C-alpha cells in the first residue's frame, strides 16, 4: 500500500518533466531576457533598488517642501491677514497651490535626470538591451508591489487620524 501512494506523484513528475524541458528549450531559442546571466540579474536588482531610491527622493521632497515653503507661506498669511483665524478673511489658496506646484517641479529635476540617464549607463557597460529590459521588468513588478503597499499604508494612516 505504501508503494501505491507515491505512484501518482511519480507519474505526474514523469509527465511534467518533458513539458518543462520543452518550455526551457523554447525560451533558449527565443533569445529572450535570461535572468540566469549574472549581468542581467544585477540589472534587474538595480531596477528594483532604484525604485525605492526614487520613492525615497519623492517622499523627502514632499517633506522638504512642506517644512520649508508651505509653513513659511502660511505664517506669512497669518501675519498679513489676522482675520483668517476668526474666519473674517479667506486665505490665499491660489498662492499656496502655486508655491507647492513650483516646488514639486523643482524637487523632481534631480530624480528625473537621474532616471533618464540610468538606462544609458546601465546598458552600455553590461549587456545592453537585455540588462535594461530586465531592469524595467524588475522595476515594474517591484513598483506594483510598492504601489499596493503604499496604497494600503496610506489608507490605514488616513483612517487612523
């Protein structure tokens, strides 16, 4: 009885082996991106890592803008318009929006140039298009996971207040 219990497993593995071997042969003949090549795998890891770097730069840019620019503008409006606290005057919302828009564009110059040039500097010394393709694929997958995480965390933070 003990020998018969493993028969289904052995037969399944015997049937699956040629299927997996054929799939591997098709992949090799198609000249697609192969992450078993160390340079391609490193390019993929670089893409995943740089996604987190970009996210950190964006979050720090938001913090810097809020701390330095918006707080000073709100303080200036409170000094110039004392009726804001008693709801007798309205704040200059347009000025705050214009300041934040200009600061966000200014803060995104460094990450924008960095990631624009990243493809050239990644592909040239390594294997070229395959490395850049793996970098983009890994970054896309990691980006989807990060987006799900940040969306859930943001909802939790919003509901916690």
